[in-house]
């Protein structure tokens, strides 16, 4: 489906800034977040804090990590980035040096129906994390964004564009290194269109698309996670 070989990135560069550091991943139980956890473990941070609001997702990634032989200290936290007080306690206790912010609502039709939810999580949640990062001397902050933030045509894209603008504005006068990574379609992610297409084909069609002239570009989940880690090294 990719029509090409998977891209491998500069592992030495990534290891240089993650090894021995305290890392926080938000949305750690999600499809991108959980792959970030797996990839991060390879570079042996001192501490890996996995934060997620989904009890089931967090339980699953914790179980998977516990089955691995690793010396990395793991802390699963069932929490929500909307809660600034909880975030302050998390940052006070664990003092993360690197933040990978993957927590977000990303299903376009669902966010169109519930725009306030998209705003509370994607915008206010990001703002909460930025404030916590500023107050606790975080070194690097990587926002996981989307190509839908480019000239956004829907609520989800608009909220992610605002999140990008928040970190861009903050980065002009901050010791924190802020950056954002935009993705297209990640195969197998919870926001991917691929499972919908597969289901439609299985049921005999039709395969529904937004426009007859549409082009979609895909990447794998491991590629996406590596790209986030690579961005943090730049």
C-alpha cells in the first residue's frame, strides 16, 4: 500500500537527546503515542511517563511494556491534559525534560458534531501543557499535528492549527525548544481512513471518498513515531 520502502531516520541523533532523559508522552495509549513509547524505550531514557485519559489504552501499553526487558523506569498515569492542576502535579513530581504531545481528538466528522470537545482537548489541553512546560524548565516540546492544519476546512484541522500557533508564539520568547510535526494518513492509526476502506471493500462496496480527484499519501505508524523523535533532535 505504501508503494515504497519504509524510511529509517538518524538513530544516533535521536539517541543523543533521549538517552538518560526524563520523557513525558501524552496520549501514550493511542496508536501514535503507544508506538512512541515503543520507540523511546529503544533509546533508554531514565524515565518514561505515559499519560492517557483512556483507562483501557493505558492498561494495554503498560502491559506490553512490562513484558519487555528494560531498565527504563515506567510511570503510567491515568489523567487528562484538560486538567491544569493535575498536569502541574505531574510536572512537579517527574520534572520531564522532553514532552511528546500526541494526545488529541482527531476524528473529523465527530469533531464537527462536538466542536467544544475538540477545543477543550486540542487547544486548551495544549495550552495547559505549554504552561506546565514553561514553569518546569522543559528542554524540548514536540507537538504532533496534522496536514489538516494547513488552510483548515474543518474543526479538527482548525484546532490543531491553533495549537501550532500557540507553540509558535511561545517559542519566540522561551528557553523551551518548541516544534510541531504534521502527518497525513498514518496506516493503522485510530484516525486513519484505511480501516473504513477495508470495511467497505469487505462489505462489497462502495468505497466512499471525499472527492473524485482526491490524492492520499500514507505512512506507517513506526515511520510516524520515528519522524516525531527525529523532529525533537533538530
